């Protein structure tokens, strides 16, 4: 079973090195308050963890952003493990 914190945290992958933390924060903040954003930069295989203040905001961001394009690349947005 997931803890409450994990259901508010999303894994975000698929974006390239052209996308920085402020850009990601702006994209996800449209869905609610972002408490934390951890960007892991590994060249073209960068990914991030985005934690929302509220579970419904994380769910809405996941539903609406998964499979969309950011800077020309497809985003993968999932619940963090």
C-alpha cells in the first residue's frame, strides 16, 4: 500500500536537458501547490520527482500531462514508487 506522501509525488521522465527546474515547476504548478521538485540531470535521460501539497492535484497533473509534449519530447508522468 502506498503512503500518503507517495500518492502526492510524481515521477516525470522523457524530457531533455533543455528543460530546467523552473520550467518544470511552472508546468506542474498549474495544477496546485508544488512542495518539492527534485531534478536529476543525466544528460538526455534527465528525470524529476514532483511533490504536490494535495493528492488530487498530483492526480490531475498525472492525468493531464502524461503523454504530452514539453520542449518537443513526450513526457512520462507516473506515481512515484
